[in-house]
C-alpha cells in the first residue's frame, strides 16, 4: 500500500507498507538511486526515541553513501 512521496531539496523517497515479511514494515525507496530499505516497528520506535546527535550521525553522507567511491 503506497503512502506517498516525501521530498525536499536534498532527497525524494516513496513510502509504502510492505506485508511480504513476518509482519508489516515501512518500505522506503530512494527515488534518485532506486535503493530500497525496510523499517519494522522496532526500528521506527528507535527512531522516535533517537537523540538529535545520533540522527545527525546517520545523516552524514560520508558514513555510508560515499564508501563505494574509493
């Protein structure tokens, strides 16, 4: 079930609910690269509780996104 597209000047993602696993999970598709990730309820709850400092680390593109440029 598609929920919609969320976008700003830095990113554009399509959100939907995926029911093909052991339970429902959020499917996130990066529309610029076609990469897909899945977040279950436990991960979503952890994001709700995450500190701003932890989220800033996750948003740093050098952490994961630029690793394959070496």
